[in-house]
């Protein structure tokens, strides 16, 4: 997976934004953070060694 995004950093940023949000925005940002976290986990699993 070749991308300019760092999924772990994006997940952390989304959680920080979620903590500062309320209501539907908070829930949306939490779901976004979970998606980034899953991508980060998959990326780590793909790395050899």
C-alpha cells in the first residue's frame, strides 16, 4: 500500500477532533478514527518481518 497518508497519525488526529466535538460530529469523527486505525493495523500486518 503506497500512500502519502499515515493512517495512525490520521486516526489520532480524528480522535482529537472527536474529543473536541459533540453530537453527530463526534460520532462521525470516532467512526473515521476507527477506519484509519483499521487501515494502520492492516498496513502493519502487511509489512514483512
